[in-house]
C-alpha cells in the first residue's frame, strides 16, 4: 500500500508538471532551436578548427570554445538529451559527433573540470548507449582527475591559474566533478576514485559552508598543513555573499553524493542548502535567482537562469530521497514552468540557444544577461527528471 501511494503521488505530481509545461511542445521547440544552432556553428568555427562547442553570444556573435574550456561538454549533452527524449537517430548522430571532439580532454590534467567536460558528454552518452569506448574514456578521465587530489588538503585542486592569489584553490563548483569519480568506481570496482570523491565532499562540507548553509565560492588551502588560508569569491558580489550558482552547485552536488553513498550527512546537507535557497527573502517570486543573493542593487540586478535550472534539476533528484519529496518536486515544477514561460528564446533567434538571461560573472562584467550552454543543459535535464518522477 505504501508503494502504491508513492507511485500514485508521483503520477499526480508528474501530471502537475505536464499541466503547466507541455513537454512534447517544449522539446519540439528545443529541437528547432538546436537545428538553428547546428547551422550557425560552421560559420562561427570558420578558420578556427580548435573551436568545438557553442558557449554563449558575445558581441552579437555565436561564441564557440575549444575542448579545454570548462563548458565544452554541455552542448554535446544537450544533443544527447534530445536523443533521450525523442529517440531520433539523427540526434544520436549529432551527439556522437560533438562528443568525439571532447575525447582529447581525457588526459588533460591541467583542470578540475573533467566532470563538466567529459561526464556531461561521454557520461550522458554512455548512460544512453552503453558504448564500451565511452566507458574507457570515462575511466581514463577519472584517473586524470585523480592526479589533482592532495591528501593533506583532502580535496581536488580547482584552478592552476593566478598562483600569486591562491596556493591551493578549491571552488564549490568542483562538487559537480565528483560524479565522474563515483561512476569510475562503479565501472571498475576500483575504490580509489570513490574515496577521493568522499574526501573532497567531506572537506568541502566542513570548510565551504557558513552556519546558515550558504557557501563561499573559493577556499584557499595550505598544501603543507592542509589548513584553510582564506575564504572568498571570484564570481559573486563579495567574499561574504551568496553567489546563486554556487549555492546551486552545492545543492546538486550533495544530492548526487547521497545517490552514490547513501550517507545521511549528504542528504541533510542538501536539504539545508535547499532551505537556504528556497526560503531566502531575496529569492524572486518566480524562483529564478539574481546572480547573487546579496547583490546590492536587487531588484535591479541580473538574474541567473542557469542557477535556476541547476536548482530545479537538483530538487527533482532530491525529491527522490527526502521526506520533503512533494515540496521539492512542486518547487522544481514551478521553476521549470517559469523558465519555460518567461526565459526561453523565441524560435529561430539567439543562434539557437534555448534559455536567455543567465549570468556568468557579474564582477568581471563577463557573460551578463546572456544565454549560456550550461543553462540549456540543466534545463533539459530538469525537464527529463521531472518527466520521470
């Protein structure tokens, strides 16, 4: 009876999403937009063979990035999601082509963004195709990422740049790259990847979060002692502020960690982060946050649709583990409904991006109020998760 009740609730809540967001129409629109983008890529790439993935719009033009860019795996992931929803072979063909461009990153040890690049592309592809070659690339990428782990600190190093500013920087975004490590242990039986992921999650939980469960963006560590040197931000308003996408990474990351470990501490952490985000007095009514919860110009600050998409996707997964399932699922439904109704690009415009009004780095005046490929990725992932709940 309890299982039947759970299933019935899931059907009702799925119906609630469908009543507000007509998934067939939304994905049909996403297909049309992506067709626009696929046609725009060759011109944007002309004379620049190393550019492989569309990232945003810059100075009125479609901006592509090389495989080494942290965002390179998101557009292949979008293509895989279109294949997952539609089952159309042409989307798998395109997904494979764009995913292949990322393979060289499997041995790039100069970045922590292996999960974003490889798991969002090859990982999503492997989940849908069980392609043995993809499996091998995932494993090699996890081995490469593991070389950035410092056992004294207990974390994977994030950036190698600005060494005059940070000794061993770790950013909250790095939680998202742990999925690659957890999966590598599942695929190989080698527990070393799992242990690194758990150590990183535990150290981050200890040092990145304030008493209200908001997160700092960057923690700098002493590599000799493992002690925290300083806590600050790079993309938020100030060192003590709550950068919205950073909060989203934490919510999504600890929910994912609970999926693999079933450690109740991670579930509690995800729930506490969700409470900070969703109950914040400066969260707008449409649940699409400003780029920073503490930005001084609210309500005249840019929104971040990418943060909203990550939050929605994380909440859908969290609803599968938490006693607050209905609340989380209904809130995720509201977010994706509002993104769908008010933040999508008109068909045929914006070089085929799906969502508008994301913010990359307001302090740097970089990618402010523009479409971003990771907003599209997590939006489609959220829609698929909502469909399957």
